[in-house]
């Protein structure tokens, strides 16, 4: 499923919501969901990928640390892209830890 829609970049938000509703209604084993989350988190940020991740997170699985880390870094890549695009000030060092951000008023409402 994820190869057909998300990776090609042609999945619309409407298609993601429809497919996501099927995912939400059905029981999926934790390891299968973890593998899907990991693959989606490794892709570039799109609205459809975000919807798929949210639906998997709403299932409230106990996920492996590797999957949680991949999801966190997926969204951090998005935040870093927004920082470069909108000139948001980034505070912190590059020692591999999660950076802290000083957000402007526009960024607080748009994130």
C-alpha cells in the first residue's frame, strides 16, 4: 500500500483519509504496523504520510524505540525545513540532541 501511494508522492489527502479509515478499522499486528511506520517515517514529509502516521499512532501501540526515534526525526526534518523556509531562529548545538527552537509568532500558529 505505502509503495503505491506514499512513496510515489501522488497520494492525495482525500485518498490518504479513505485508506487510513480502512487501516483504523482493521486490526493490524504491532510488528506490521511498526514496519509501516518505520518506512513512512524514512520518506519525505507530505500531508498523506502525516495522515498515515497519525492513524497508526492513534492505535496506541507499544512501539519499539527504533520506530519512535524514526518518527521523531521525521517530524524534526519537517520542522528544520520550516525553519529554513520561514526564517525561524534555531537555538542549540549540533551534538545530536534534539534542538530547541525560538519560534516567531507566525510559526507558532502555522506549525
